[in-house]
């Protein structure tokens, strides 16, 4: 916004409030930060992206490569970190070597680098549709634009496939077992190590619900009493998307990213959730006006009884992490759930293909997802080492 509270660039405002409007608040915030990085860079270079796309000039290969260089650096580091001047390089092999070396010099995580490049590509695609969809561009302009997008996409995909440079130990847990046991003991309402003076029952339920079900933080924050199946087997939670829930008045609305499914929890634990609803939640008058399970119990800002915010859930884990001396966050418990799921599946002798189908359902993933690959790779690495050691003993019995 400028001094008159008008958008500095109407195209940017339309992109954020139109193309990205269906995304969750957290996703929009991340995309907006990525776009801000893109716009600040090109503004420094006196390049107006909407004007370039409208005119059909776009950005040159050299301009894109210079942008890629900056994407490798953390914000505020400027050009001094990597200052390679691009000459007119015609040798494709030589250029590939230089680009590969530059990628190796990245000072930000590959996910950050990939996000910045992706945001440029998607913003350019949106601009192209805005300017050239009604009045069709000529073949030369289309080919030029498609060539630029293809080049950006190649870099983007390469970063996604190669990932980070760290090779993890397949036996290393996201939360070491001894730390995990200490963590579960600490959050017990009666534990002398519990760092909370109040809201102990609620916080115990929040942590253990994530541990037992593997659901996301957003799914937990938007869980309603009507989603808890307190009948039949008494062990099911309905998890589903509801981005435009009119009953949710939170400024930062939580949402379920993955497909609808039922999450299973121990019936005894679900009885504890019912106890909280019937005996703790009911104490707060404002809780009568909505159906969300977990509510704020602190009235310092007049919010007691209102649905618990995502920030409040983060604050719970921050306090636990400080007391534990180990950083634990909601999504880490989702990874821990998958580790436990793997071990239990193997001990029961479940067919690997069936195990993966069950995992996809429990996580709310589609059947075509590749999200489960990280857990497969860990299990495959352990099995490979087991087979390799057995083979070595057979070849050299003295080992």
C-alpha cells in the first residue's frame, strides 16, 4: 500500500487476492513472502515484470540466471555473496558446469530456493494469462515465453528431485525414543515435570491426539465435537476440509490440507476427550456458541472459551520444547507417528504394499502421492543394510 492506502501494484494485489485466495492463511503468507522477494529483486534491477510480460519482452536468460544467483542467498545478503558475471556463453556444456557449481554454492535451503523460483514462474504464468488470454499472442511470443518457463521449470524440478545435501542415518529417529518417553511423561497432567500451571488436561489431550492419530495441527485446531464419533467403536475422528466454515471466526482459520478420512484413536483416549468436553470446556460460557473441541482457557484478552488459535498450539509446543531441551513441533509428531506405524506394521507382518495403502489413508494422502516415499526410503535403507551385511558374512565368514 502507498500513503493513500492504494495498492502499489494492482497486478500483485489481484494475484494475491485472486489466484491465491483459496489457499490457507499460512500458505498465502508463505507465497506472499516469496513473491515479495521476487518483486524486490526485479525492482532493484528496474525491471517491471507486468510491463515486460504485457510487451512480450519477458526476461532474458541472463536476467533469469542473475535472479537465480540472488535466490541462493538469504535475504539482505545482496550481491556480495555470489558475484559471478555472466558472459555470452555459447558452449552449453560449459554453461551447465557453471550453473551446477552455482547451485552448489546455495546458502539457503533447497526448499527456500525452489519456492522463490516457483513463485517467479507461477507469477509469470498468471501475468501471461492476464495480458494474452483474450488477445491471443503470436506464435513467436508464445514460443519465447514457453522457453523461459521451461527453463525455470527445469531448475525447479531439479531442486525438488535432488533435495538437500544431508544423508540421514536410517536408524536415527526424528525424536529419539528416550526423549519421546520423557516428552510423553512430561505432558501428563499429574507429572511434576509438567511446565504448565493451567490447562494441563487440554494440553495433554492436544499432544496425545497428535501422537496417536498423526493428524496435522490444522486438523486438530478445527476439530469439532460433532467430528468425534462417541458411539459404535468409539475410536474414530472425522477429518475433512472446510476452508470456508462460517462458524469459524478466527482471523487465521485452520484447515485440513489433505483428503477427507477417519483417524483412529484408542477408545479410552476418546473417553478422556469426552471428559474434557463435559467437565472442562463447559466451564467457559463462550464455548457454548461454537462446536470446536479445544478452546482458549486464558481470559487476559477476553478470549476464554473461543476456539484455540494455531499460534496458541505453537506456544504449547514451544514451552514443552524449552522444558524438554529438544525442539518438538506438531508436524514432527506426524513423522514420529509414521516411524511407529512402520515398526508396528513390520512386527505384524503386514504386506508392504498394503502397509503403504493404509499409511496413505491414515495421512489423508491420495493414492498417487509420493509423500510416502521418504518413509519407504528409510525402511528400504535399513533392509538394504541388513541384506548387505548378510551377504558379506556369506562371502567372508570371518567377518
